[in-house]
């Protein structure tokens, strides 16, 4: 299939681009390179499957409807996987319009470009942040859990989910089938087991990369944000899913989408691990006894979030390969120890 991967030079998008390319699809990466890395494209070009037909790169924004329409037509794109987005919850509170402009507005422009070209499938990177802080009765989180985001990041992602659903309905009414999937991610972690691509955020805010940077001596240590949560060890519980498994779910769903399908899936392993458990696992994997301190809660962190992934498991062939967190951390450690300064290394 001919697939456009927006944000394909970023962390999750690059793993999707690699998987699609190595499974025989033609990939077009669209990325502003504001947060993505050109080195991703260079590295993907070293793959034996990569040539001018199978891998193309366009530096640009989904907001540029004219350019994107032209690109979709030229590359005869059939499916769009839309990863490009800002994803810092704290920043979304201080600059909400940045999130609404990009994560919703620019994504709507992308849909307009899809409407003007031959795209008939759309897979959207949504988030468990659209559920906000579900009460205990909704844990583990099913797709039917009420969506009440508690920050502009979640609001903007939910707004685009709704735009996408409305657009799909319009196309069905017109008799021009358009299928879409909303994939709500939990905590994505780990890196490409081949170490060709990996995680490189600036600033880094996520727990596992921060821990591994501490293990590498690039940070003085790790601070646990809150030890008084109503959880067994007092620290927050999250569902860590390997990036390779996450993107394989995208490919599985893309292949499963029928003409006018609308699918919504939670992508997590279905197992909750606390911050302390992640720290202990990382100490084992790295063999480094890095410094750990206990700090205040980070505003907006719900105590417990983990998925009920039974719908995606029942309705598709998706089987996550990385169910042991030590293995997830090991792939991240392989990347970070080989690239302590990310793609700049
Ligand atoms: N966390 C922490 N110290 C850090 C970074 C994160 O204790 O330096 C905690 C954070 O409060 C949350 C969990 O680790 O409970 C996962 O945070 P992350 O930012 O990786 O993902 P989130 O769940 O916020 O999407």
C-alpha cells in the first residue's frame, strides 16, 4: 500500500515508517523537522528495501493543504498514518492555542487534502489523555470510558477524533468510502531492536528515557514525582507498551480496515507498573545504581492509568511481542547507550 506517515522523522512515526518499509509498503514521510530528525530518513535509506519508489521524504507541514494535496496525488497515497503533533502536556497548558492550531487545525487541513485526493484510510495517533482522570470503576480503561480530558493536549486530540468521525460520515453519505481508526496510546517506550532509529526528544520529559540518561551519567539522578498516591507503593501506575508493538498495531489495523470502518482501540499491554517498579527494572537492566530522590507530585498526573486492550486483541490479529518491561527497557538502553546524545551522537 502507498502510505503517508506524518511525523515520520519523530520517535513513533519513524518506527512506523521502518516497519511499513520493511513489510513491503511504499512510504512517504512528511515532517517539518521542528521536532523530527533528518537523520531518521538518512538511516532508513540504508535499508535494503529503500529506493526512490519505496521511500520519499517531504519537509513540510500538514497545515500546507496545497503541498500536501499535491504530494498525496503524486505518491498515489491510499492510507495516511497521522503521527505529527505536539505532545507536551505542561506546554499545552501554557500555550493551548499552539496545540489547538497544530494538533487539531493542521490535522483538519490534512483531512481536506485527503478529501481532494485518493486517500481512503486514515489512522490517527490519539491518546489515553482523552480519558482525563477516570475514576476507579473505569480502570482498566476500555474504549467506552467517558472522555473528559483535563488539559489542552487531551482536548485538542479529542477535538480531532470528532472531526475525523464527522468527516468519515460525510464521505459515507457521499458514497465515497473512507475508513478511519483512532488509536489511543498509553505509555510508549523502547526503541528499534536493530538500533537503526530510536527515541530523541528535546526536552525529554518521559520516565524511561530520563532514567536511562541518569544511568548514563547524563543527569544527576531521577526524581519520583509523588510518593503519596493511592497505589500499593505510593507512586503512579502506567501501562508501558513497546513502540515496535504500537506501530505493528497500526499496520495490523490498516490491513483490517474495511470500506467505511470506524474503529477505536486502546493500545496498551493491559498491565500497570509503578514508577518504583520501572526504576527497579532499569537498575537491573543497566546494572547501574543511579541516584533516586522523592519529589512533589507533577500537576495533572492521574494515579493509575492502564488499558483494557481486549477489543483490539479480539477484533484484530495484533499480538504484542514485548510483555516484559525489562525487555522494553533493554531495547531503549541499547539505543541510549549507543547514542547518548541521540541522533547527534
Ligand atoms: N515520572 C517521574 N519522574 C520523572 C518523569 C516521570 O516520577 O522524571 C512519572 C510521572 O509522574 C508519571 C510516570 O512517571 O507518573 C510516567 O510519566 P511520563 O512522563 O513518562 O508519561 P505520562 O504518563 O505522563 O504520559
